[in-house]
């Protein structure tokens, strides 16, 4: 016979793992500070012959395109080929899927962690995350 409590626990563990992965992806994609650091560290503005301000502006336009379903890609300083545009469309679909997973898993994850904390049973998370 299937133990319902155990099954529910593992379901919440899977949801929590999905939340952590999707949240990590969301933070990485939207880390403008990280992009700025890479620009400076790799001397990209000098290599491209563009100002940091222009590159950041185009980066913000790219982020808007990737995060908002109804915005089209428009980066005036970086022309995009057909295959490049197709690639960005595919990436947009993946990022929107990631954002959906994040939105769907945040509430159950917070609920389960609060519940475990309230019951002093956070130790139950130890084994699955090893």
C-alpha cells in the first residue's frame, strides 16, 4: 500500500527542486550586474567599438524581448540574422517556460518549507538534497 504522507512529501520535494532550479535560472538571466562585470572584465566595449551604455541598452532590449511575450526583438546596434532571430525565439520560449514553472512552484514551495519549519521537521529536507 502506498503511504500518502510519503508520496506527498516526495511530490513537494520535486516541486521544491523545480522551484530552486527555475529561480536560479531566473536570477542568472536577469543579473544585469553580472553582465556589466563581464563587459568590464573582458573589455568587450573596446573590442566592439561601442560604449558600455549602448551595449547595456541593447542588453535591456534583449531582456525585454526574452521576458515579455508580446515584445519583438529590436537591437539597433546589433543586427540579427534570420537564424539568430530563430535562436532568440527558441530561447524566449524556454525562458517563458522557466518563468511559468517558477510562478507555479513558488507558492507550494513556500508553503511546504513554512509547514516543515512550523513542525520543526526541516531535517526531512536533508536526505533528498544530499
